[in-house]
C-alpha cells in the first residue's frame, strides 16, 4: 500500500511539473529568464548551506549566495569536471538528503571516467518532465505505440515481471501524459531481431540512438519493409546529416533530435521547424565557453551546465564535455525558449592535427562521403596527433580500390604529415552504453 501511495504522489508531482514546463514554452524570453534566475539563486543557496564540496569552494573564493543575482554571476565560480566530481565523493551529496531514497544513474564511461549521479524524487520528477515535454510538444499522444532503441540498461522489464508500483507509474504516464507505450530494444540485439520486433510492434513513435536507428532503417530498406512511424526521436549521440537523411528517406519522417546527458537530463530539443535546439532554461543554465571565457552567439564553445533541479547532488558549472554553438535567433515556432544552433559532439570526438587545426567530427565525417555507398559503416580513430585508424565494414558494393583512395583523401585534407591505416572489420564495436561513435580522438584536443 505504501508503494502505491508513493507512486500516486510521484505522479501527481510529475503531472504538475509537466503542466508547468509545457506552459513555460509559451512565455516570453524575459519571463523565462526571471524563472531561471529565481531557480538559480535557490540552488546556489542550497549548495552553499548543504553541500560541503561547494561550501569549500565558495569560502575559498570569499563569495556568498547573495553575490549571485544573475546567470552572469556564475563566472565567479570555477568550472568543474567529471574527475573533480568523482574525487569529491560524498562531499558533493547534500547533507539533508537520504541517499538511500535517491535514484542512481551511472555515466557510460566512454571518456574513460564513469560517474554515479543521484537524484531525489523531486529532482526525478523535473528530469522526467523535461523529457516528456519534448515528446508532447512534438505531437505524441496517449495510446501511441513506441519502440526505443537504447542501451541495455534502459530496456524495459517484461510486463509479467513488472511490479505493481512500476506498472502504476507507467500506466498513468501513458494515459495522462501522452507518452508512448514503449517496447525497449537493446542496440546490442541482433539486427534481424530488431527488424522482427519492429514489424511486430508497428510503432507510431520510434526513439533511440541515431546511429542505431540508421542501421535499422538500412535493414528495413534492404528487406523492402514498409514501416511509417509518425514521429522519430533521437538522443545521446550526434545526429549527423547523413544519418538524418537515411532515417528520413526510409521512414518518411524527419527525426526530432534531443540533447542531454546522464548528469543533467534533457537540456535542449528540436521542434518540427528544425531551426535549432530549444534550450530548457527553466530546468538548466547552459553556458558556452572557450578558454574559460563566455563566447558570443554563432561561435563554437564547450558546454557548461548548471542543473536547476538537482538538489540531492547539485552540479554547478559542470563541464559536460560537448561542443555546441549558441544562437541569438528566434525559432519560427514562436516558443520563447532560446536556441542553440547545433551540436558538434564531445570534445574527444574532435580531431587535432599536427598543424594545430581542430576539426569537428561532422567535418571529419565528410571525408568519407565519396565511399559511403560502398560501406555499411565506418569509424575513424585518432590514435596520435599524426596517426589515424579507419575501421571499415563492407557494404554490398565494396571494392578494395577504395582503401588507397581513403588514405589519399585523408592526406589531401589533413596534410601529408599524417599516417592513415584503413582496416576492414566485420562490425564496429559499440561503447559500453551501446552507442556507436563515428569519430573518436585519443588526443587531448583542447590543451
């Protein structure tokens, strides 16, 4: 009985949070900034008084919560990294929070450092609401059938194994909040099985990692299967132009891309206008910096996030590890949420060349454009500043002739002072979370 009451309480809180966040999308920019500033001051005050890690930082800099009036005042604090958060241990957990009543998320460790993040029930309701807002604002309806291609940790339990508590939450979400009734499929599942599940479920909504949806789309096309979902949502990986085109052409709908992280939850999302990503300024502060300085609109910078809903484990000026471009434009949809232009990927997806040039993963991918029709997949790994490994998975029209052409194209674009080693393999290895990254650099690009 107690768990049932907890489930209903959680859902009432969730319902209120979703209603508030959806209402906020129609507010003016000035009203959204007022909400953001109010929430920022609250989380700053909470962190100072309840989190030893931040209390020490504030005191070492001789700053107090009252010194933070606007978002710009965040520059008084240092940017913190994943390693610093990990080293902080329990000192970054709020003293007035029972960690045993929190939900733990763990980052994938694709950067070499995994991290455990804790959210209490109130934090979770806002985090979940931000994801639901993305779906509802883009047209999901109660009763939609969904298919989610995701990491094995996110795959739903079979229905007959779900607790009454879990089923209550899921049922209310589907009926009241317009979230799809979703079947979770691990991206590690055999592609044949994925196609079988797709044909069986006939989803109106498909969601998941972009590269995995692209591979599914290619399999669907190869088998001449007709599947026409109304909506497709992508997340967790960079949605490159080529993947977007493949998904759109096969399934007949342009993917709606979302941006977030395990540590922060949803931070930004596309609408049907595809004019950029609406930043969730009512749940997070996003800064864009280079050399620890704020950049102007239309410049590329590292994403630094301050969660406005993480009271169990506050993250203030946390370096997410991604590169993006803020925008000063207004979306034609009329929503007041400000935009960022694009997502260039993780900083370890960028390539640094011997001559000092820094190349985005999107631009690196373009090198492979002439060869895509002959490949099922590829992965570019920068081993050293002057050495690249290019993993190739053969397509139906593969020819050995492209191997020297790939080497030549890399050197034409990157310079003759690099080494390129193409390798033919059977399958691209996914990282621990099941993501497929087309570009990985082992070089510390921004130092």
